[in-house]
């Protein structure tokens, strides 16, 4: 066999092998086309494609990227504030709030000192509950808060539950007052020095809530929550001294003075409330 014949044989074998490895397109089955439902039903081709591309998560993507919120229940604490929530992932947001204190905290004035972890007072110091009840709001102060928020879907309804780790700060600037003009024949009340007092609050709390977002053109959110935590507050105590004369008529004089040195106390914190928000995705 000559070299020319061998070359021709090798060339033919290579050509056969290459053609054998070429992928032949599968023929379309006319019966498949005939019995595959059209449209967007659960058995349609579009439905099968969407299901095959699903990650299996129940998160439906309707949670707004941005929410501006207002909590009317904060007004009971003399605080007006607007909160902003930025959603970064399916189950995580950051929340921040800014506002001002326009009145004394009525709830803390009535109940706050009852949650103190220690009720020890220095000799002559007036209890906080008595000081707060006799004080009036003086001037506004800044309010702010910050919180990471962890969001969980509810499988039994359309809303979300969440856990939020809150830090809040605000202060009450007040004047301690006693009616100097209504002194009785037996008692006289005097305030020495400035009557200005200040209660500065730092609150660390774990908040659990339920949130529902409306499926409308203007997306609104509605949140109901309860929080438990720890409050640290620094305040200027008021001291009182009482003197009485030993002869008739027996008169008593009570002199009050506001300390220039602050005192720090800790207490339990309990809160609950509602907030309304408007969401937008841009």
C-alpha cells in the first residue's frame, strides 16, 4: 500500500469520527407542544420555569426598601420624632430616629421611679416621684435612637414579626417649683438657688413587634410592639432641710436646693406602642 493510499484512508477515518461526535438537535415532540398548557397557570411552561428558578424562600419581596415612620405613642412621653428604616436584606434593616422633647415624660413621672433597681437616697434628698410631680417643663432637648432590626416572615398571615435592639436617648429639662405665696401660718417653703433640674435618659431595650405592609400604590406600614430593657438616667437631686422654732407659735420652714452634682440610677424599662409608616422603594 502506497503512502498516498494510507493518507486517504486516515483522512476518511478522521472525517467519520468528527461527524459522529457532532450533537444532533433533538426533534420537537408534537405531542408535547399539543398538551402543554398555555398561559400562566400552575401547569404552564412559564410557571414551570419560574418554579425551577425559585430559591425556595418564602420572602416575597414586598418589603419596602425605605420606610418613614411616626410613633404617636411617643407623645405620651413628651417626645415628637420621625424614624427612618432602611432595608438592606430580606431579614435585616437599620432604623434611626430623630426628634425633640417638648414636655416632661408623664409616664416616667408617674411610674418611672417605681422601677428603680435601688431606692437608696442620701439624707435630706427628696424622692424623684415627689420632685417630678412638683416640676414643670422648661425647655426642649434632643431625642435620637438607633436600632438594628431582624425581620421574620409569618407563615400564618401576610405580616412580619421582628426583633429590634434599641438604643434611645432623651432628656427632660424642668423647673422644680413650690408655691411660695401659699405658705400657711405653720409652714413656709423656700427654694434656694436655681430651680433648674435635668433628667437625662439612656435606654437599652429589646423590642418585639408585628408589622403589616399594605399592598397598595401608596405602601403603608403598621407596627405594634412591646419592649423590655434597662434604663440608666442621670439627674440633679433636690435636697430639703426643715427647721422649726421651739416656742409658740410653732412654725416650720422647709428649704429646698438643687444639687450641682448629678446622680446616676438604673431601672427596668417597659414600653409598648404603635407606629405608622409610609414606604417607598427608591
